[in-house]
C-alpha cells in the first residue's frame, strides 16, 4: 500500500493517502530489517519519532506555532486559533493556562490546553484538559497521550 502510494505520487502526481508517520515507520522497518539481517538476525527496535512538547505561551516562536494551529480543521481548534490571535484566550480559560504542543520537528502533531477553568462553570474542579486534537496524518499512534502524561 505504501509503495503503491509512492509510485502513484511519482508517476501521476497523486497525493498519497498514507500518513507521513506510517511512511516513516515503513522506511524505518526496512532499514532496521536490513541491519538485522546483516548482523546475525538480531532484533532491532524502530526508533521513536523525535518529538518535543512545548508550551505555546513560553515559546519564542509563537507566530509560527499560531500559524500551525490555524491549519486545524476542527471548529474548536479554529476558535482556539482565533482567541490566541486576538489575545482573549487566557480570559476564557485562565491566566495560568498552558497550551501544550506536541511537535515533530517543524510539524504540529497534537495539542491540548491545561487550564484552571473551562466553559463548565461554576465548579471547584480544576485543572481542565481541553481542546484535545491530533492532526489527521498523525492519528492512530496515541500521540495525545504524551500530552496528557505531561499534563499530569
């Protein structure tokens, strides 16, 4: 499937439906399999993606990540982008709020908010995890779980 998608792209310019993550794992599997065969068939691990969790309000590159958030097709994600753009987000979810971004190099994988308040008010419960989203090409790999564990 992945090879067919690649050849369709090369020959016909057809955009692949295969996610970049799946393609990356396929290549890594081939490379590690080759290395294993050449070294006595020893088991090889597939390296994890080089991901990093950054906090939106603390990063020096806010404009870049705001642009990436703006690529979200989810209505709530677009609202998050709009509120960050006009500076009203912290008024909605609290001054101590954090927006956690899971990145893969220059790509935004997933995001969520960790905030003292939410739309459900009044309540004594806090903090709130909200605006949880993973971009389609990264789905199916439990990436948002890294954000949740980081928030804990």
